[in-house]
């Protein structure tokens, strides 16, 4: 009871880690079925599992839609500031805590975007399938990260198990030709009349002007792409936000497929009921459904992979595999992000990640629970002494005379 009063955060975290296991979800799901894929696995590097608490938090921050990210930052920074002000201590100390808490949280958010770190990789057991990304950018896009080269893009994908990726910079066609460390395929992204169209194939530069007059003109783009031997996919979130009532017209005009998961902050807001509608439409009309990292050079992890089979076409040609937290978070109201995102993170932990969390919490708890002697240096020495004290206590038999 005394321990609970003195260390409520540590004990609360242990309860959360254990309780969330009751509603554990798989680390990876086939988006069409909602079930874990039988022929692919998410492999976490040893360092990822070792530092699971920080890695999981950085991933969870990466997989927030824009509105949820804003809500999460707003609530957590305010809560940490209030917590700092209400703590015991001198006014100066309370003020320092009230500033450092929110600053640490913001640093965590920046780390999610910038920090190099180990990342999980998708491994498919069937070698005839290609792990592929259909939508990614380099510095040649106006909103791409400065200095983000084709090689950076290829390395980013290779680290996460991709075997190939289309390069779809805005308005700047990529002709392909890169084979190492992964195959980079030709593509471009065109923005016409509130719709982004991901073009797969080697096309000549296309003037979007004539297609930008209205929805009808925009839909004419698909015919032009087919004339050039390319295919066009409707990108998220635009068709959902701007053309939700036009989807049948998209199909009639020859759209080749739809993105159903997009890892960009705006794309992550796409909710499950809308995805179900698009899956039904694409299934009935034998159209592709794909997942898109839509990576612009920021962030280390993708929320989605595709398993593409060369022998099939249409709906059956591609399977979309995603991190369930990224898909599920779009179903929650933005204002709930400060608590629903951590909960979704905990429910999607593997048992090895749970063990890592518990170990780290206990190590920190023991470090903090043992009172320091005057003159003790901080750091690992205290931890060693704490552990040896605990071991001595454990070794002492019940009822045995205590040491003089
Ligand atoms: Zn894009």
C-alpha cells in the first residue's frame, strides 16, 4: 500500500501493461479481413525490443492523424505543466518542473519525426510475393524533406522489409532504374481538382491544367494515363474528403484502384466504415486496393505494407497489411487521443515488448525506491546497491534473527 502511494505512476503503468494484454491485438493485420496474415510477420530488431518503451511510444506518436496529434500534444503538455505546478517543493522547483515536463514531451514528438532508430520489418514467408510501397516522395517534391535522396528513400524502405517502391513525386515523373538496395519503380503524383492521383508507370510529364476544371475533367485523367500505358490510383484523404459522392464516377472513368490506408498525418484520419465501403466497391469491380506510406522523408516507420502477387490482377493482386494502431486510431474522436493512443499502443504490444516494459519499470522503481545515503553518487552505483539490498532482503529467511 505504501509502495502504491509512493510510486503510483510506475504501478499504474504495470497495471496498464498487464490489463491491456486481455484485449491484445496482433502486431500486424490484413486490412481487408482484420485478421493477422498467415504468411507475413513483423520482425523487431533486438534493440527495438530492448528499448521497447521508447520505441513503442515513438511509433504511437508517428501513427497519429493530424487532428489527433494536435489534441495529444495539447492535452499532454498542459497536463504535465499542471502536474509540475502542483508538486511539492519550492516555487522555483515547481516552475522548473512545469516547464521541463512539457518540453520533454515535445522533444519526444520531435524525436518521433527525426530520430534514427531501429524499426520493425515485414518478412513474408512466400518468396513469390513482393513487399511493395505504391506512394513515396523524395526532395524533388515541394513538400519532401530537403536532401531526402532516392538512396535515402530506398534505405528507408529496405530497413522495413520492402523489396520495391514506386517513387511518386508531385508532378515530377521518376523514370525508374534504381535496383539497390531495393527496386525503385517509375511513377508520379498528380494533383487535379482536389484529387491526388498516384500514377504507376513511366509517363511523359502531364500538364494538369485541362484536368483541373471540374470533377468530370479530372476524371478524364485516368483515360490519359491508360493511353500512356500507366495506371492511376485515387489517393487518400482527397477522394474521401472532396469526392466521397463521386466514387462510382471514378470507377466509370477507369480508376484502377484506391488507397485504403495512407500513413500521412491527414490520411491517417480515414475511418473504418469509409474503408469498408471502398473495399466493397473495389471488390465488386475488381479494382486494386493499396496501402501507401506516403513518406516524405520524415519519421522512421511506415504504418502499412503491401504484398503484391505478380500472377494476379485487380482486387486479388494486392493485400494491404497494416499496424492495427494506425488503422484503429482513425475511428476515435480527435479529443480522445491523449488516452486512446496510449491504450491502443498497449493493446498492440507483443509479449516480448510487454516483458521489456515491465523490466524497465521495475529497474526504475527499484532505483527510486531505495533511499540514497548522503554522499552517494547518482547513477548506476545506486542501482547496483539497490539491487544488492533487495537481494539481501530476499535471502533473509522469515523469522531468522536479523543482523546486528
Ligand atoms: Zn503523396
